[in-house]
């Protein structure tokens, strides 16, 4: 005979589940000054310009690794390249993205 647990109206007994929130949702609750908004816009523009400097192959690798969270092996297989080539493209692409961000943070 199956065992059924009684459902109560008390919210305090709800199971503790980890909830993932989108960053945009979280920012609704943060106090943000006009300076913070300007800096965030500058960073978005900086990243956008840096992304435009990537080659088609570097962009494909970065997208697969960081947007779709695929392993190096999965990315190499999907793109039909060797793991060494994938690692080289990833390192090159990340350097192109990091350099302008580091310069911005130092200024």
C-alpha cells in the first residue's frame, strides 16, 4: 500500500529547494545609483566591442564553452576540431576579451 504525506497549508514545512534566479531579476532588488547604471552600460559596450574582435572560430568556442557550458571535449567534437585547437582558440578568445576589461578596471 502506498504511503501518502499529508499536504499542509503551512509554508514553513515546504522542502528547502535551491532556487536559481536570473541576474536581471535579482537586480530589481538592488539599489542602483545613476553612476552604477552608467558604469554597467559602459561595461556592456566594452564587452560588445571585445566580442566583435573575436574570429568566427573563437566566438564559436567561447559561446559553446561559456554560454552552453559544454566541456572542452564536447566543444571540439561539435566543431569538428582537435582538443588542442579548441584550447588554443579558447585561450586566444579569452585574452581578447580580458585585455580591454583589465584596462578598464585599471583606469
